[in-house]
C-alpha cells in the first residue's frame, strides 16, 4: 500500500528583494510569501518544480529559497516531463548530492553537470529527508520558499517518484535558473532516457563561470566560457583574501573549458573545510564564485 501524502504550508509574509546575478532569471525582485514542506508518512518524499529552458541553453544550477541550514537534502535531480507532470524519478539524472542551503535565505546550487532539455523545460526535483517541518528558520526542518503563482512555478509531490500530484497553483515556487550555453557532451534529457547532442561549431556568446558540485569533497569542476581569446587567471582565495592556489595562468582561445580543483593549495596540501572563492580574470573581465569544502 502506497503511503498517504499531505502537503502543507506555514505561511508568513516575507519580503525579500534579490539583485540577480548575470546568469540568473530575468527578474530583479522576488517576493517570498511563505515556506512549504512535506508532512511525510515514510522516510523520503519528492518535490518537483518545472523550469523552462531556452533553446540552445542548458540548466547548470539554481537559486532557491531554503528554510533550515541544518537540513541536508539527500539528492537533487533534473528530469524531463510534459507540462502536466514530471517523468519517473528513475529516469532523472542526479545533479547534486547532500544539498544544503542557508536558513531563511537564498541558496545557490550548481549542478554536477549542466543538463539540456528536449521538451522545452526540465523538472528540478528535491528529495526530502524524513524530517518534520515545524517552524520557520534554523531548526525548523526542510521547506522551500514560495511566492505567488506569477512569481514562480507550480510544484508536484510524490511518495515514490513515480506517481505525482500537482500542488495548489497558489504556491509558485521561487526557483531561479542558472543557464550556460549547451555544448557537445552535455546531457540532454528526454522521456525515458538521455541523449547526447553533437555541436558542430564551437561558439560562446558570453563569458560564464560555474562550479559543481558545491559543496564538494574531494573534487569540483570549474566550467567557464570565453567569447574571445584572452589571458586567463583562475585563482582560489580563502575568506581572508589570501590566494590559496592558482589553477590557470595562460592565454586561451575562445571556447568552453572545464578545470578541476581537488581542494588542494599551491603546495599540494588539502585545504581545510570552509568557504572559498574562485576568481576568474580575463583581461578586464572579473568573475567571482563562492564554494564550500566539506571534509
């Protein structure tokens, strides 16, 4: 017998103005009206949120509003599906594990690998742990922020990752997508499987820098694109602003690049757990991303 499912929301008016990063969604303000969590009968449940993916782009991460920084979401998936619901979770690809965010704040999660779509969009699926959502903020349990229907996407819930129930349209989940250009070798999701898209031309329309997984241990990949050739420096800094390692110091041609960081400093020693910053300088262009090492 399948578990009975109940979804519920603890609603409190929370206004949060977000200055979006260049790779975020096309809005400059998002209103968070409350939090939604799952009252689970079993030890796990799924919340799926649809993200529209523009042609020629791949979803490389999301900004999402988290309730409790002590909660760990076991897996984050990206899967195909029509407008009337997601595909089975077994056909989705795992894009992150051990996902954590801040308390009552926006959190950035960069996927392990970017994912493209064949049906105009993807479902980002959070796997909820078997914990109760009891209150807002730290210690309150797993929940994700929502706004109005106009400010977000309708969610779907499931107890088995196969049968999905659409939630009330009043809950518009505030998931802000991060896109990169789709290139050869990236995963392209379709129903009941995945295919690879071959790109004949190596073109980059704008600079980008993504990191995933994040948090990580022992390795993360730094993916970046250069619309024009230039001298590239890719550095790792700690919270005090000290350079920990220089990963790239070279003249590179236009194109897409993927550079690993194994969590080591310039002497080859493993760095301590904590927050670090990746800084990419390309001539006069500078990009910075935050990442967390978990030992």
